[in-house]
C-alpha cells in the first residue's frame, strides 16, 4: 500500500476513491471499503482512500473533539489489511479548511484522477461544510466521473458509527464495541520506560506510549497482547490517570503480562481489551494498591480459565 501526503498523485492512473476520517475502521467503514473494492474491480481502477490529519474537529474545537479510537498507524494498518492500494493523508490546517467544496472536488478529479467516488450520503466537505453528496454528484456528472452514496450499516437497530463505538467503550461495554468493530478493541504503541513502581511492588508492567491524551475508555481490563516478534500473551491492564501515585491527570496504559520477564523496551505492542474488571480507584497507600493489583491478576487469570 502506498501512502502519500496531500491531494497529489505521482501518476495519472485513474482511481476509485472514498473520503473520510475512518476513526476506528468499524464495520460501517469496512462495508464502505468493500464496496469501493468491488466498484474498482468492475472498472479496472486502483482503490484510494483520502483521510485528514488531524481530524477536522480537533482542528476547529480541540477541547470538544471526541476521543480518538485509532492512531494514524493503526488506521493505515487496517487499510492495508483491507486491500486498499493507496492512501492520501491530507494535513488539515487553516489553508485546507478554506478550500471550497468545488475546489476540493476539482482536486479529486484533476490531481488524483478520480473516476469513481463513493461517499456517505450525509458526508459534508469544503469550507463551511458547504459540499454534500448532491454537489459531488452534480460536478461528477459535469466532469465525467461516477458518484455513489454508501448506505447506512446498522446492527440491532443502531447505526454503526465511531460515536456508537465510543459510547460503548466509555460504558465499559466491550462486547458491544466488539460487535460494531468486528474485532476486539485495541490500542497499539511502543513500550517506553515508566517510573518502575510496578517492578518495585512485584507486578512489573509494560508502559505503552499513548499518541493521544484522551483514550476512549478507562479502568482495569483483562487483555491479550500481541508483542512484536513475541507472539500473543495474556495479561491485565490499567488505563487511566493512576490517582493513587500521580496527580497530573495524564492517562497511562500499563500492562502486566503473565509469566513473562523478557526485556521489551522499544517494541511495538497491540493491546486487545477483552473484559473490564473494574473502574480505576484511588487507594490510601501503595500497600492497598498492591493488594488490589493481586486481586486483579487473580480475577484476570480466572477469566481466561473460564473463557
């Protein structure tokens, strides 16, 4: 899969493309990408996805922007697994935000050589969000490329969306999020050095670097961890601000891996969240915290035995 910056193509080969943020790459997104692949194959075109970084809402209202479900790396990995040929990552800044809807469509056609465009029927784009499906379809007819709307994907009467996934995760309903995603929710990142407290109290942890400071879930979880060049391991994870030992409020993802003692600093881990054990709590001292961690480990191991 080729990854490019901006609305520029190194060749003039015509493409079938779609546009969006694709946060979470949930079943709705996957259905859209499957539809795109089918349309591209029927027309002998390459598949292209156009995404934005940062999310437009993070640019306009950073304090009100929703928690990210996936990092850019995770998103690109999913696109690759789903058979996308090329991804264009557009830097969303003040200049890009001022681009008119008509100029954006022109760039898709003249710079990316779009011959087929698939978008949701509620997709908005361009300065002031003035562009919509009707405008894309109108200009497509004038310029000679096809435009198609993607139907809504629902489950149990609920429209599958990034928002629905966030709501489920925030409520600790991992099974609901799994149904919307088509997989267990996960967070990926490199192992970085922490303060060493886990090792001191007998429960060493791998500290996963978080790309964003507002994860969509928090608490203590049963997890399985995919270790770079190290297979899949079981463990228990804490995702939160560690109120017993810290006061800065910065979220941290720490994973205690069962029966594992190798050095993995710098390695890339993918942590799958399988079951929520409890919410994060503040304890009176480190001793009380240590006793609770022992119980968490016991309950997590028991969960794996019963599963």
